[in-house]
């Protein structure tokens, strides 16, 4: 973003300053998310995860009930909403003060979660591509909207991802989406370049390398690389062993100007942010 612009989000009437990077803790109320340790289904598992995110310094909870891993099983809107109700109700009970993001591509679910459960943000992996009503719904709700770049759907996105010009295509994609949303009156738009969604390992690292280019869009940037295949495939390991690699990529993303990191490991992420802050302060003094 333009360094003269101080990025903020309006969360239920409160402005959140993004000039200091923020941490979004993941709460998966699913049985099949790619990182098995993140799957929380029982009431006690969900409560423990909520408490963990809060205690470790998370700024948001991102609750998702539809697994978006490659080849994920498609579930009905009714099943997704039933899972979300459980998670949202427990968040209201355990940590009513923390802003909640709902990870959904369905407009009606977005509406219910905002109007009936007080969700503060909507996180849409499809940027309106999987539900034609999403942009109109979000514009009426007037909540911050995270739109992600994805080639295809979770069911087919990794079959044969191809780009002629990766960065240019992503910039054009977001530019068009941003123009649509702004024309509808939405002000708080966050972009997520979609690491791991319709991209090869090589695509992901090219995207990370050129992430600075996304600042031309003048939107806050959310990065979600936590324990993903771009880490564990490169290291020939698995999601359970990918924490160290995650911290390395979080460091790079912050140096590239990420505003929000969506993570499984909140404590480790807050430590990376603190160290990068020290580094940046030293750099500014040296200059």
C-alpha cells in the first residue's frame, strides 16, 4: 500500500489499525481439513482452541466449516451452517470480545453469520466466483471482505494449474473485483493472493517473491501459508512437521508488507511479528 495510507478496518464500528501486522487464528470446525491437528469438532475441543487463540495473542478468529483443501468433499449449505452455529455460539460464550471472521463462499451463510451471530468479517476463498449473490450481500452487510484468488474450485484447483503471466493475471483479477465492490459501496476490502489455491509449489514461491507488486492495489494483504504444501512438499515432510518452515515464510511475507497472517500457530506467529518489528525499528534508525 501507499506508505502515506494508514490501513484500518472497521470492525463493528471500531477501527482496527493494520500498520502493525495482525494475527488471525484458524478455528476449523471440520472433520477433514488438511492439517489434522486443526480439526475441532467436540464442544470442548472448540472451546480449548478459542481459548488458545486468545491467550496466545490472536487478533481475530477465522472460523471455517467447509474444508477447502484440494479434492475436499463438497457439503451442503445446511451442513456448513450447522457446523458454524456450533463454533460461533461457543465463541460468543468464551470470547465475545474478539472479532470473528467467517470463512465461507456462500452469500446466505455470510448474511446469517453477520446478522444473527455478529461476525465482523467475511473470508471468501472464491471472491464471489462460487456464489453470484456474494458481492451484493457483502455490500449490503458493509463488513470487511477478504477476497482470495483461486484458479478453479477446491475440488479441481490442483489438477493442472497454469498461468501465462502469474502476477499480472492475479493483479488484473483483483483490480476487476475491487472495482466491482467499490462501485457497490464497499470500503473495507482485503486481498488474499491464495497461496496453495490453484497454484503449483513453484507458482507459490513466485507469488511470494513478487508479493510487493500487490501493494499497487492499495488494499490490506492477508497471507495464508500456515503449514501448507508449498512448505512441506519443498521440505519432503508433512503438515505436522511444517511449523519451522511456516515461520520462515511468515517472516518473508511480513518483510513484503503483509498486514494479516492467517495461522494455525498463533504464539509462534506473534513472536515472528515482534522480531520483525524490532528489525524494522533498527532499520529506520540506521537510515
